[in-house]
C-alpha cells in the first residue's frame, strides 16, 4: 500500500506542523517618505475553517460586491461580529420604563436590609471577596 502525500509538505507520511492560531499582532515600525515612522500590524497568524462549496461561493460573491479580497472581507466581517458579540456581553438594553426605574433607584436607593448589612459586615471582616 502506497503512503499518501501530505497536502502541505508534499512528503510521504509527514504530518503537517501544527499552526499557532491565537496570538496578537506585533507592531512593526517602517520609514515613511518624509522620514516619519508609523506603526503597522504584521499578520503572522492564520485561521483555518472548513466550508461547504456553497458557503465559500456565497462569501466570495459578497466580497466581490464589497470590492474586497476574500481574506479582507472574511477578516473584517469576523472581527466585526466578534466585537459586536463582546459588546453585547458587556452592556444591557433597557426600555423607557426600565431606564426610569434604574435612575430612580440610583437617585433614591432603598435603605439596606438585614441581609445587605450582614454581607457588608462579612466583607469588612474579610469573610467575602468583592463580586461574589
């Protein structure tokens, strides 16, 4: 039985090297024509995904409509979606009634009940940590 060639290395029986996928871009300085320097991010990391033919064609058509390369389109779209997801996680939306109630509670907080006083006492005594 013949051994398969690795798609990346082309050598029989060799497994492709694992790629690092989660690191930050390093800033690089370069000379500008007027002697100024600027900071650019070097893109050294890769992200590989598996798609169906239909999914890839859809993404390619959308990138053409935007006038962007496939790589740029995917990067901008995914980074935008990631930022939106993180923003949603760290914010809350209130309707007018909820907003008014929040403002009222902030302006006129209720008096502490016994459970809150006990919690504050435990915190001062070092029995509890902030947030939990």
